[in-house]
């Protein structure tokens, strides 16, 4: 069954799953040499969900449902509309790649802040034990919270934190499964006339190059 495509917002309710086998000539050569009974090739699973709208972190547009699907993935591919077509509806009524990216990332940040607030509440209770490690973890949560509240993605805080701490000392951050700690790939969705890019895709390139 193919994924449904229609010209209205939230056509996709349930995630569409696609599995792609990764080509690898080395595997092919080994198969020729050893002729094994079974060959297990690497695959990548793609989970297609509907776009997020402002307020998704609070449930707008089935946001909480979509965000839960994102939590399970290793990386996020953000398809950004970069074409004009009056016959194709845009949920905001206009094509604006910068705003579209900001809305999605803001909603992911807000969801991460909710996750962090819950962890902070638990940590406050554990502080009473006087455990030094608990205090260090609590302080890192506060630093991460300040970072997220400034509008920056969690991955930049976590990457800096990892430079100065051992793998054992960063497990508490990995366990949060923060949405904005995932790798993000921006894909500019252009029309056939602009396969090499246009003014919209240039905006996406600039945002991706700058990071947040």
C-alpha cells in the first residue's frame, strides 16, 4: 500500500514506514566469494509523518501524536517547502521556509523543555541525599534548560558537554531522548523548474549552514 497524498493539511495521520536496503558492493563481493546461505544487508527505515504546526507541543494538529513518533528515530529529515503553487495548499497560507523551519524547531524545543521539567522535578527530590553525582546532573539539567530557553537546539549543548565529561557522566542526558539532540537533515522541496535551487532553497541552505 502506498502512502496517501492529498491536497489538505494532515492527510497523514498514521506514520508511513518505508524500508530501504543500503547498496554495498563489498557485501556483493563477499557473497560471490563465500556463497552464504543467508545475506543480511543493512537497511534504513524511514518514518513519514505529517508536518508540525505552531502549538504542536501542546497538542495542536495532533502534535503530541506526531512528536511521539519522532522520539523513536535516530535522525530527522525536515522536508521544507520551497516552491510556489496556488493549487497546493500550505497550512500557513504562504511559502516561507524560514518560518516553517522555526515553527518545527520551536515545537521540538518546547517538547524537550517539558521533558526536562519532569526530570528536574525528580532530581530536586534526589538532591536531598547529598549525592555529588546527583548534584552534577541537576546542574547540567539547569544549564540545558537555559540553553533551550534561548531557542537553541539541545544537540549543541550536549556536544559541548561531552567534550568535558566521560561517557558515564553523560548517560543522564542521553536517557532524556531529547528531540533536538538528534541529527537534522534539511531537504528543500523544489519544483521541476528549479531542481538546482531557487531563492527559497537558498534560505534553507543558509539556515542549515549556520545551525542553531
